[in-house]
């Protein structure tokens, strides 16, 4: 049983090539989120060139592909200029015949660096002198929080790097991390929109967060922020993260408050979600059904500790495999969202682990499946990078545990060290794609035959 996809040719037979079939579903999901196929429907009319101009600003891991899509789709006779920052090595090859009109620069993710700070300073400077006749197009995607770094007064870049890393290691979910980031920034949490006043701002965004909340994506630089300084303080205290005393005093007094919903600065602004996790999951489900495999989408908003979410998925897969409940075999179970990894303390002499949340989920999944026959799985980040490694995620197969044991790998040891990369690399089950030039967060597919 095969089906055809206009982007990928014949769909691999899931019974003969389960891993290739799962990879195909991932590719379909990613393709659905590429800006060139989604951006055009959301573009506003250019301003009258005799009165105003169009300025393009933005940040995110999909920034390069968003810029190139805009350059290809924007009227050739309409002026266009601006600056967008993306992650290192995330600028795709320039399409033939598409001239460069917007500057692209690169910076670090997930821990910010000086290049990101310089880009943020330049972006803020470009907003000077805008008028009510001007249009600002903001291209925002996941990763923008780290790439667009401009510390609040009293904070250094080193402070922001430390706080960011501690948040990443703490297990805090994305909403908590971004609440803190907004209140310790001069550009996030609606402040970029405020700097653009009185120009009209149209935000074009790719969602990488559960619930598709534009205020969370890249810490919402162009949208109102409903969180407060008190919320940010509570999160810092919850995870034991210190900030300099003068900055803490500003949080306590409310001096670092962000623009709130209803603020006049957002009047007339528009936000368009050009790609979402749910849309990508639906595209993958459609491809599976075309191949004769029923597909079920659990949710695009699953959060929690990665290894525990993996165990939950394993319990569901075993119920389907052994009892035909709650779904009949054969089927594919799809899910998305953003899980978290709490870094475990290392014991003396213990090797440092490598890996991201997709790999960690796969370790939890493999352990709980216990070699369950007829179950194959793929968990991967749709940006092609799992954490800070060079893989997107990993595969789990019925013989994962047996092959790992034969290779001298003990799952509990790798879980203790958060070392998913080492575990799956040893058995050739890392899933490597390179940067995909988009980002709609986690993708998970379980095939039960």
C-alpha cells in the first residue's frame, strides 16, 4: 500500500519499512510549516511608496526561510528593507532569481551571545523615525527569545546567559521561561511594538508553543504581555535563580513592567499565525491515512517531563498493541507540544551526558515499551535540532533495548546522565536532518502494526 505526496514521492510501505514511513510523516509535517507555502496568504498591502515605507524586523530559527519567502512574494516594485536574526547555520541556500532585500544575521541559541545582543540593538535602532504611514512586518518564530537578547538596565549579557541556562536546566516550561525573559529585556514582551509606534505593525509568526499563544512565541516582542513582574519574581524564586539586587528591586517595584493588553500602542496591529503544530500534525495524519494506516492525533499541546511523557506514550502504545484499545491496529498515534528536561546532578567521575528533550522522551519510551513487538516510534524537533546537538531526535524500535545492551549501553545509566545522544548514537538510531528552516516544536509518531 503506497500513496503519493506531491513533495516526497511514494510513501514507504509502513509494514515493510516502518522507520522510513515514520521519517516520511516527519518530512510531511515539516513541509507543511515551511514559510514559502504559507506566508503569501497573510501579507498586507504595501504602503503608498510616496508616503511610507516597509521595514522588516524579526528573530527566530525560521528567520532565514521566512525572509526568503517574503522576498519572493513581496511585489518587486514595492520597497523592502530591514534586519532579521536567526540561529547560526540556519540560513538556507538562496533560491535562484530571488534578490536579497533584507539583511540576515546569525546568533546563538539556546544560550544567547554577543551577536544576538548586537542584532537586537540594531533592530531597535531601525525603529527610530517611523511614522504612521510606515508598515513594519515582524517575522517571528521559535528561538527568538535567545536570538533577540537586549538585557534590561542593570543586567549584563553574562547575567542573561547564566539566567537563561539555569532556566533551561531547571525543567521550567516555556511560558515560565519567557515570562522571566520578557521582564529582563528591553525588546521583548511587547516592547519592540512600542518602539515602532506610531507605525502599523503586522506580525507574521510560526508557532512553536502549546496553545499557539503569540505572547509566548519568542517572548512576544510585538504583542501585549499579560504576565507581571510579580510573576517573573515568583518563577525566579521557585527555581532558585538569582538576579542582581538592583534588578530584583526593579522587579519588586514594577519598574520593569511590560505593555499590557489594551495598551494604545497596539491599536491597529495585526498578528497572523502562518504555521502551527496542529496543522503539521494534521498533514502527517493525512499522509498516514493515504497509506492505509489510520491516524490519531492526541494533542499538539502535550507538556511535562520528557521521560515521563515517553512513558505515557508507551503505555498507550502497549494498550493498542495488546488489547486494541483505545485504537485498533494498525494505526499511527501523533502528538506535539513542548516537553522539558530536568538536568540530573552528575555523580563524581560520571561522564557528562548529551541530548535534548526528544531523545530523552525516546529513552523513557523505550524503557517503558520493554521491547513491545510491532511498535516503532520517532520523536524529533521540527527545527532539526534536539537541544544543542546535531540530531533532530531518535527512533525507537522493538529491539532498541536488546541492541543497546549488546552495544554495552545501560538505559538507566544514560537516563541518570541525561545522555540520550550517547545511547541512540551507539545503535545507529539518531535521527539527523540538519536545520529544517522552520519550527513548530516537537513531533512524535508511534506506529503500531
